[in-house]
C-alpha cells in the first residue's frame, strides 16, 4: 500500500520521460520544499496543465494540512452599498448609477443584525461595504465598540484597505494612528478585499481611483505591526496577464516574509454580470483550478488558501479541495449581495454547519471548525447529522 509520503500522483508525473525539463525542475524543487522563483511561477502558468499543477498543489496541501479543511461560523454586515469609487468590475456599488437602490445602515440597524445572533454559536462578524462619503472613522469606532460591548466573544474582522484608506484620509490621521484607534476600539483582524491586481497598468484600467498597491500593502503592514492578522485577495480572470498574477503574488509573498501577518490567500474569480466589464468572458473551471493550484505552489509562506464558496458555487468549491485549497470560509448566513449581483449562482449565500461539513466530507476531506485566527474549535469528521439538520439552513 502506498502512503501519502510516497506522493504517487507526483511520482507518476516525474516518471514521464516527455515531461518538460523546466517543469521537472520546478516539481523537484517543490518536493524538496524549495521556493520557486517568479520566472518559475510564470512557467507554471504557461506550461503546467491542470493535472501537473494540481498533483503538486495537492501534495503541498496535504503536507501542510493533511485532509483538514477549515470553515468558521460567521455572519456578514454590509454597512452600505453606496461607494464613491468607480471600479469597473463592481456590480454592487450605488452612487453614480441606480442611486435609488442604495442603502446605508445606522449603528442601531447594524446592532439589530448582531443581536439576531444572540445565543447562536457564531464566532466572527465580517464587516465590509462600499465607501460612503459620510461614514467615517468615528462612526466605525462607535460601531465596533458597541459590538464588542454587546458580545465580547465575537471576533470583529472588518474593513478592506480601501475603506480604511478613505477613513484615515478623511479623519486626517496617519495609517499607523488610524489602525491603532480601530484596534483599541476592538477591531481584531482585516479581510483581504480591495487588492484586485496590484500592477499599475491593470489598476489604471479597472479601478483607477482607489488606493494603489503600496497603499494597500502599507495598511496591511500597519495592522501586522499591531499583531493583527489579515487576509489577501486577488481578483483574477479579467484583463490581467499571467505576469500580472505573478507580480501580485510576489508582492504579497515579500510582505509576508517581512511580517508573517497574513493568514489566508483568497483568489476571487471575476464574475461578469451587471458591471462595466460584462463583455469579458468568465474564466473556465480548468483555469480556476490551475490558478488555485499555482497559488498554493507560489504562496509558500501563506498558511492557508481559501475558496470563497458563495462566489464559486458549491460544486466547484468542493473540487478546489483537491487543488490546494484547505479553507472554505464560513457558514455566512447572510444577505451578502456583492456576488449575487455579479452573477454568482448563490443568490442568498447560506449553509448550515451540517451542510458545510457534509460538503467537505463528500470531497474526502476532514471538516474542522476554526475561529478567525485558525484555532481549531471542533473536528466534525465523526459527527453524524440527521436528515433534518442537513436540510435546514
Ligand atoms: O475587493 C467585486 C471582489 C472583493 C466582483 O478576507 C468581485 O475573508 C468577483 O474581499 N466578481 C470584496 N469579485 C470581498 C472580499 C472577501 C470576500 C470573502 C472573504 C474575504 C476574507 C474577503 O470582492 C473586492 C473585489 O475583489 N469583487 N466585484 C466581481 N464582479
Ligand atoms: Fe466601491 Fe468596492 Fe465596488 Fe470598488 S469594488 S466600487 S471600492 S464597493
């Protein structure tokens, strides 16, 4: 019997005499746990087929995490969909277009959402929205304080670097000072949104008016300096080239070498409904799986790779678990609109713990509930769920 240590899929690949020499060298480096260079990353995109990169990524995933697949129990709050920026891929923002569909929640309305989860075992609230010109630093400091006072056990993960950059500039505070104020109010970590593609040539075309790469990275660095953990995303599958993807991942890998503050890398597949980039076809599932695999191989200092299931759909999310992914985000249970408006099949994304754990088990993996910073809460491998639990959201 072969054991996982024999990594049969990878060995089979290496035994193929016709294997390209540069791919063989990359595979050998990965098996020896050596870092691959930007040029080698590019070679993987240009020459690595799904079977090749997938087998290697699965090997790395299992070396790091075995079969463990993490999820958490969270809910989202979107304070507003009004946004002063004009990202062309965005189907969500309402300011210049469809202003009548805009919403903005008061602190009391957001606290009502938090209170809906009283007595429920959620561990995280994820707060992200548009950049509303009137929602400023003081407003969010007050919101965070009220959430922490009402429910001290709830981890507050909030605000993309785009929202923070605006808040700090409006409040005329430095990035370090602004992060300190929010952290003292009770903000514990940050999601990875707003990164898109860092390269200025792409940013100029898809999101010219929001924070640039250095600004985004500087805000995450300031959070890391305070001991906060953050995530990083990459919006792929639109006008970017393979070289732009490598440039994006390289900048993140370098900051991670310096701070070690990133938890998770989250590739976000561009969805083309209801935005200014609807003429761009969406990436194929083969390209999605190749991208996840290469991300796992390139981002060697990121502990976790997440597939955000509301965006990908449940079946594809299940497949990614064999292509490097070891995290499926959370039960979510919310009214998140950013993806349903961009064409995701999940109109009101919500899965119960039983459904999410079952989805992971069906893919042959081990479902483990985690908190935001990956402390393990419960292993669901041997938990039997009733039919009712599997059917109820
Ligand atoms: O930055 C916007 C993306 C992001 C589209 O850190 C789109 O745990 C695809 O970052 N097609 C915000 N994507 C969401 C985000 C996130 C989500 C889940 C978990 C975490 C985390 C972070 O949504 C934006 C942008 O890249 N987005 N429009 C679109 N049409
Ligand atoms: Fe605003 Fe974010 Fe949409 Fe850009 S992606 S327009 S920053 S809500």
